[in-house]
């Protein structure tokens, strides 16, 4: 039995004898096709000639078949349809006349009878745009251009779309010929636009006119579209359509990503993506007002001429401006915005860098979180933190602070930040708050607590101030004072290229800790004779409130006025930390005991501390047996230090004995050396390295003493300030 098959011979010219046929079967690739029944021409300009003259025709019809008779010879020719103009001007003239011809007008009127919208362009494409498109898309062959004249057929639903196609396919009754029929409504077009495209041949002008039919909800024609910001996809297309990247992998990647993104946008517009997928994208939408799009560094100091002559820069500027201005309210618009933002973040800004204030806040928050997790001492201090009390004047020995009226330090700072935000419009805000306190009064831990509290209340709004903790000791560089903020942000993994955009968009709370630690170097560094820290550090370039801590009695009153307050005292607020009250000490001891118990319970049995389960009552009872320590424990750091060594103090000296501050430090130092020596021995054992424990402790202890002495001499501090020395030595060792 013979089975009929179709053979696609594509475009070209062939001649054959119908009695001598031999073609390969498209299924088995064997030369088993030995006869032809008929020939079908499809979407082409074609001709057919039979040797007896029974078939002799040139035609433009999109689909026509002819029978093949036995014993005749045939010549078949099929070419892609082309315009037949002599020049671009000729093509424009023919197209314009055809679009205004009675034949086309009658077809349009027939479509409109079915309440189908037919959109005729207000004018043909301009010569400049047409020449550019012909050069890029058709290799300078203007006769391949069919959209010089194009009608857009807009339908309410798929039934009306089918009606429109049916009407257009009856074009012969209007003296027109359907020459090409391509349906991209149910199969993907190159650009993923969804339409049914028909080319009509207008014989009287020998020209082709395009009729492109789609649904109203898929069109991006500005005056007819239900899509928000309908020009976006077309403008994006115009930027990347003819772009030929230079020999650069980065440009090639951007070109590929741009094409992919445009395709995804069209998938949303034309619903190739299902409703669930579009909704999922839309759910991620956050407006530019909320997230604050950051200006790309590529545009910094670039003129409009430079941008216009560089396609990647034009794409960068276009994307940035669209993200800043586009505020969609509907699902499709939001999904398109998210796609454009993802493209902007990944391919223009770079995945590792912030593309918005929201991104920047997330990066900074994650960096801060990691920083605190790696600092065990700070983490434990935050766990036992209790609110500090403060006043507008310093505490002096002999004051009965239990009876003095003080205020909550944290609440006071929060109110200050809130009030200054309200006063900003009145130009009366205080830009700086100075917090002073003695060594160990809790300044540093308060700063970290404040930073954590501000982050916990941060709502990821582009207008919300972002907290940044800055240790002067860590980030101050006398060679480059003005960039202390930049150095601090870089230390938190924010790249230098993003800083200008961040400075322009983001407001901050800079929590600058330990000015006294750099004062000697700062005061000797005559930077243009400017003494005021706010100006020296160029803080006026940032939209920021500044909180700065300084140890009491280290700077003279005159130094404080010139370096921290400056000429305008109205811009500065000052408060002083006060010692713990009995109530604060009680709460702290409860938290300390709970933390110690938790740490001990998490240890393996053979490593548990025999004193690890002391409860708060035992700590307080033991502490009360050393009356001369009562004044010391009013300072948070000393209270923590004494509680740490209290079991060992009791063991070494018994109870109801007079213990000096030096003895406390000695026991603390011995315990601290012992703990760290044990950790080092444990690590050495893992590496199968043996070392004498006593010798290691001796070396380690001497190292700590040398370090402490060097620090005192370096800072030119009083040898009586043991609290400051122990605190700094502990921080320096455990951080380094």
C-alpha cells in the first residue's frame, strides 16, 4: 500500500518530470517517494508552469494547491514574499497610498461591524527610524520591510480574534490577497509577543500591508493598552534590538540578559506565564518609594553625550529611571517591575552590591549580625544588659544617686532621635549627642545595645534612618580622617562604588564609640586647623544624626567644647551615664547568674564548672560579705568582672576579708590567663603538639602584662586607671 506524505522543499526553484520522481521520505530518509499527486504553495510569491500549458500562474496567495498530472513536466518557483519598491521613498509612498485605498478602508469597515477595534498608525515610520531598522534587521534590504504600514486589530476576546482572522482571510472580496498567514497566538514568536499576523497584498499599488491581530489585554499601544507603563517594553526593545556588543564578555552577558528580561516581560504581558506565576512575581513588589532605588555608579560624572554614545550606559540609565518613576498598581505591572528590578540588581549593579536602600539595609544588618555572633564577649554582655540611667550633669563621688532623679538612657536617646526628625523641617535639630561616662560605665555596650534595638525596630523603609556602630579605635586613621565613615562601611562589606548613591539616598544614625581613645592622636593631627570632629570627619556630607561617646575626665572642658561641641552649641546635646543603683545591680546579677547557668549546662560533663550553677541569691550573699567591693560594683564592667571571679575570690581569700581592687584584678587576670591557656592547649592537642601548661601560662601572663603596660604608655594614661587598662586589654586580646 502507498501512504501519502508531505515533502517540504522550502524556497527555491525546481523542475521535474512527473513520470520520473525520486524524493527521500521525511520519515525514513529513504528514496521511496516515486510519484507526486499535488503541490502546495504556502506563504510565498510563487509560480507554476506545466509543459502542456494546463498550469501557468504567478500568484501571491498565502496557500494554494495544484494537482500534478502524469506525463507532464513542471517548473515550480517559490520565494519569500518581498516588497517591490525601487527605493525607500517609493516604498513609503506605495504603503501610504495602499493604507488609504478604498479596498483597505472597506476591509476595516467590515471588521468594525463586529465591534473590532482597528488602529491605524497616525503616520508612517520616520525615515531615520526606518533606515536604522532596515540596516539592523534586513541588512539594508528595504524590500524586506513590511511594517512600514501596519494596522493593529484589537479584540475583546479570542472569539472576536477568530472572527477578525476569518474576515481578513476573505480579503479577495475587497480586491486584496492574503499573502502570508502566521499565527503566533498559540505558539511562541521570537519576541514572545502574542498575535496573529496577516500580510495583505494590494495589487493596485503592488505593495504588502501588515494586519496584526491580538487581544486588547495583550497590546502595548499606548492609547489602547490596559497594561501599566505600556511603553516600557517597546522602549527597552528599541534600546537592545540593534545593539551589537563590542568584543567584551561583560557586554555580551548584558545583551543576553537584556534579551532574556524583555522576553520575560512579554511573557507577563501576553500571559505565556500562568496567572499563578505572575501573581508570585507581583507579590515580591515593593515600590521605589519604599525601597529607594540607588543610582548606578556607572552613571557617575557621565554627561548626556557620553551616555547617548554608549548603549550599556543608555540601558543603565533607562532601567534606573524606569524603576524610579514606575509605580504600578495592578498585578501585571508589579510583576514587570520585579523582573526589571531583578535584571537591574543582577546585571547592572551586581548581585553582591546594593541596588536599593532596602538592599543596603539588609547587607548592613547581616554584616552587623555576623559581627556580633563572632564577638562572644559582646554577645554575652548584650544578654545581661539592663537599662542604664543618665542625667544632664555628671555624677560626682559622694552624691546619693539612689535619691537623685535620673532618666533612662536608651529612652532618652530614642526620644532625641525622634524629636530631631520632627524638627528637621524647622532647621532646629541637634545633630550630635555626646554621651560621657567613667571607665566601665557601660558606654560601649550601650552603643551596641542601641544599635541592636534600632535594627530590631527598623521597618526597611527607604526614609528610615539606618544605625551604624563605629569604633573610633578600629576605624580612625589619622592619614585619612575624612573617610572614617567610608572605611567603617567598607569594613561592613559595603563596596566603595556604591557609597555616593547611598550617601545621596540613605539617612543614618552614626553611633561613634570611644572618642577619648583617639584624642591624643587626633589633637596632634592639625588638619587645616579644624578641631571640630563633625567637620574633620566630613559628617556634614551625610544625612545623619551622630551619637558619640567619650570617657569622662579624659578630655578637658575646653577640648570637649572645641572638638565635640563646636561653635554652635545648639547643634549638640550631652548626657552623662550614672552608676548602677541597688535595684539595677540586683537585676544584673539575676541575668548574669542565668547566663552562667545556661553556659555551664551546655558544656559536656567533664568540662562543667563547679561554680557554674551559682544562683543570683548566692552571688548577692557572697558579694555582701565584701563591703569594700560595694562601690566598685556600681560600674557595669566592674560588676561583671567581680561576678566572674567571685567564686575564686571566696576560695582564695575567704569571706569577710578586705579585698583591694588590685587583688580583684590579679584574680581576674589569673583566671583569664588560665581559661585562655586551656583553650590553646586544647587546640595544640588537636594538632598533636605538646606543651607544658605551666610554661604556657607563664609566657601568656607575661605577654598580657607587657601588653597592658604598652597600652598605658602608648595612650599616656594614668597608671591608676586599671579599669580602663583591663577593659581595653581584654577587648584587644579577644578581638585580635
